[in-house]
């Protein structure tokens, strides 16, 4: 089990204590979830906030931070002889707790008594919104709050404190993220090499999943790999590829310590782009590179979103697909026919970092209100950038036949969209280019030693080559 130095976990809990002055915070760890019968579970994945403060990537633990007493607790049980028969000898709970700087351990059987004492003292019990039904039932039993009411009753004070801390990656997290980007590189370059005439999408997906398993992790989300790239989260992998198909690959690594990577590359099967494919591709690439160059502390990522949108709109105007003035077209939302999503999201221990705590807490905070406009409403991260933020930079252009039909039938943005030209692209698919970007003291950089190949010259040398 990989861990940071125990001092790091202790420092994180001490910082949390400085933000919340009274009561306790309870952090239920995840448990195994049955796949198709009780003894056959899904792959275990620890709760990310539990990992952040307590590090133990194992089932069966609950942790408590006591803000009044200045103590931390881990509740869990040592394995029995029956467990040892099936699993082999396991470390004692107290020894595991010591690895993350926790001195106080108790059996899970004592947790209810501990919580009852806190209730009788009239102290506040802070918890985060649960996302698994097992955790909901567990917290219902402990707190007496009905499972359906737990999310609205979750501690806003704790949510904001956790978001403030986890959004700013420390140097240890940044070093670790830089290191695991090599796995992302291998995943995507393997997909490029395999993208040859006659291969099935599922064969490439299987190879990518094998790579992450070889590094002791899993995929950070179900791999999106399809020549139907206009379907934003396409998880169907049944198509057989042929030379010239435009293949979109969006995939990431969920590391043994729970940190994620998330990249998208789009390329022509066999490595030879058509002139039209190059034209669309280069617009998206220009948007990605421009966002990278312009992102810096003090700038709202919402501004970067609209920078990308204007570059996309300008490129499509030059191709005759859109028309009119760029500023007016983006103000009207005409570009969202082609990019109906936001520029990016926070990333870290979750591939959509802390999405379970509430996207608006993470991506907007108290400074901004989320738009309700089509397309912009899907912008997950809009905040003012700070050093230590890790975010994705993923502009795209898509030709979605059903959306084209809807807009055209309703006459939407006809002053800015040349529907005659748009309809020529109904079978084009989509292009998305995504990098994982760290905000630095003076600007930004892509994480990892080497950027995953993205320029047309690079792709021509790699894609479909033995």
C-alpha cells in the first residue's frame, strides 16, 4: 500500500482543525460492494476524502477528527483467523493507523457509543454528503438522520474546508501526479499505435485497461474510445475501424493512491488526416494551446472557457460553417452547437475532483454563480485560478446530428450558423484534445515529463505504426 509520509496526513488534519473550531468530523471509509453476489465484489475504491486525510486504501475503516479535543481516531477491526485463511496475515489496525500518524484506534463496535457520547454533549457532528447507499445507511444508523435527508444535512462548513484544501495540490501531490502521467502517456500512445485498419475499438480498450492493471491501478473512468466522437461520453466499443476514421480516445489512470489522470486525443486511423479533418483539428488544437498559454493565477477559468469558444467560433467562421461577428456569435451562444460542454474540471483524487461534494462548491465557490445557458451550464470549473490548481483543458468541436436537426428546425442562431455547410459535416464525428494542467506561480504547465503526442506531424509518425 503506497502512502505519503505520515507527517503529511497529520498536517492536513491539523489544517482542517484550524478551519473548523468545534464538534467532530466523521469520515466513513468505503466498503466492498457486491458485483453479482455477496462474496464477489467490485474492485475496491476508497473514498477520496478518506484517502486525503487518512491514506489507508483498505475496506472497513471509519475515521474521526475531533476539533474540540485535538485528537484523531481510526475505528476498525483486526482480522480473524477465518480472514487470515483466505487473505493471509494482515497488519493490526493500530500499526496501520501509525503509518498515517493516528495514535487512537478503536473497534468499529465502539463507534456507536462514541457518537452517542458526542450527541449527549451537544456537539456538532460534521459529515460530507454520502454518495454510496452503504454509506448512507451507515450514517443513518450513527446520526439518526434519515438516509434521504443526509445530503442536505451535510456540513457546509466541512464541505468548504475540504474543497479549499483539496483544490490546492501540495508539492508531494504534484510530484506524484507528474510521475503517474507516464502511465497516461503509455495508454494513449498504445492506442495510437494500435489504430490500424480492421481493428475493433474494444481491442484497443482492452490493451489500455491491461496497461493500468500492470501499474497496480485501474481506469479513472470507463474509457471513451469511439469513431463516433460526437457522442461526448461514448462507452460503446463495438465498431471496427478503417483507415481515415477519426478516433476519439478519452481515458485516464486511477493510481494505487487514488490520484487520476485524464487526457483526450483524437486522430485519424492509420495516421493520415484528410484536409477537412486537419482543418477542424487545428482549430481545436489552437484553442487548447491558447488556453495553456493564457492560464495563470488571478484569471477566472470561465474567461479561459470563452477564450476557447471564441477561437473555435473564429475558426469555424473562416471555414464558412459559422458566420458573422465572433464576439456576437459567442455572446448569443451559437458556438455551443459545436462545443456544448465546458472547458474543463478540477482533477486530483477524483477525476472530476470532489464532484460528490457538489460541483458548485468546487468549481464556483462563493465568487461566481453558475450559468443556466445551454453549453455554459456544463462548465464545471469557473473559479479564479490559483497556484496549485490542477484542471483539465479540453476544448472540442462536434457535429451532433440530432442537435443540428433541433437547432435547424427551430431556426436557432441562423444569423451565425450556415446550416447548409453544417449539414455537410453530419458524419464527421468530433475532435476533443485534453491535457491535465497545473497552475503555477507565474502561469501554467502540463503535468508530466512528456506531453502526449498532439501535433499532426507527431501523430503521422505514430498512429497505426508497428
